[in-house]
C-alpha cells in the first residue's frame, strides 16, 4: 500500500521523503535533504540544498535555496532567504527578502528586497522595500 501512495504522490508531483514529516512540491524542492526533519518546501528549487536543517518552511521559487543546516526559518516569496546556510529562526516575506543572509539569526524581514544585504547580522527587523 505504501508503494501505491508513493506512486500516486510522484504522479501528482508531490514528494514525501524518508525523513520525518517533510513535504515538498515543485521541481527539485528539498532535493538534497538527507537528515532534516519537519520541513515544507513549495516551489521550484525551494530548499534545494537543505541537508540537515529542521522545521523550515519555504514557499516560492528558490526560497531558502542554499540552506544546509539552518533551522526554524520561514521564507515566503521568490529568492527569500536565498543564500541562508546556517542562519536560524529567521522570517523573510517578500521577493528577495533576507537574500544575502548566510548565518544571521533571529531576523524578520517583510517586503520587496527587505534586509537584502544582511549576511550575518542578528536580531534585525525591517519592513518595506530595501
């Protein structure tokens, strides 16, 4: 029966991988995930490079694209938290918000290109464009 559900999921373009509680929809979403649990990725290339990050949500084209081990992040919008690798507890909403963030944590960015150049800063909040 499990095999039948897997075949149906693949036919619908939905992937539920072997780790606990992961769901991905879109070409190459959560593609490299190996040990990360409780992640949701929606959109082409969303969380593509996630390896061990847990409890992340990425929605949009290449959202959280380079995330490897960052956990508890939420990225909504194309390229949101794009460069994040180890940053944790970030929220990015809007096209390219927190785009350059690699290791910064506890940041909140809302709006087109908000906190776009932040790479390692922590505990920042920005609302609006750029």
